[in-house]
C-alpha cells in the first residue's frame, strides 16, 4: 500500500494557514447576510403584493425565513 505524504500548503494557496482567518471572515459575512435577508423576508410575509412580485407564497417565504443560519 502506498504511503501518503502530507505536505504543507504552498504560501498563497487557499489552504495556507495565513488565509484561514480571511476565509472564516468571508464565511461569517455570508451567514450574517443570509440572516438579514431571511429577517427581511419574514417581514414581507404579511404583504401579498410584495410576495407576488417575488413569486413566493406566504408559506414558502416563512419556510425560507425559518431556516437555521447554517443552511
């Protein structure tokens, strides 16, 4: 069976240790953006005209708004 040799990631690659914090910050920005969008969608759920513009039913809007932040 061949031996797997683990090598450190090359400097500048997305897996390099210095880039871990930056990737994490970008991921959290996405989480926060989704959370704001879902909160706004929940606020729109009672306005049938705006939901019609989005092409969503009230039930669909509430289901999307109630998803956990990690989805």
